[in-house]
């Protein structure tokens, strides 16, 4: 007959429960941050496209070798 190991102490089970709750909270926070990044990538382009600074021509966007001047 094989003897069973003693059950874990209440402190150990409480510590395991707290660690599991922290892990779940960290996963939820990471998912929220990823969702926020995706939302910014989705809407950030339009927000920048129609921004007042861009419409006033104060942004420094240059394409090609013309240096931003159009002759």
C-alpha cells in the first residue's frame, strides 16, 4: 500500500490562488493594451490625415528628392 502525500497547507493554496489571479489580471491587461494599439493604428491615420496642423501645412512630410518644393 502506497501512502499518499499530505495535502498542501492553506498558505500554499492561498499563495497559488493569488499567483493565478495575478496571472489572469496580467493577461487581461496585455489584451487591453493590444486592443488599444490596434484601435490607435486603425483610427490614428484618419486623425492625422484630417488634423488642423496638416491642413495648415505645418507638417514636415517630404517624399522623393524634391525636398518638399514643387516647381
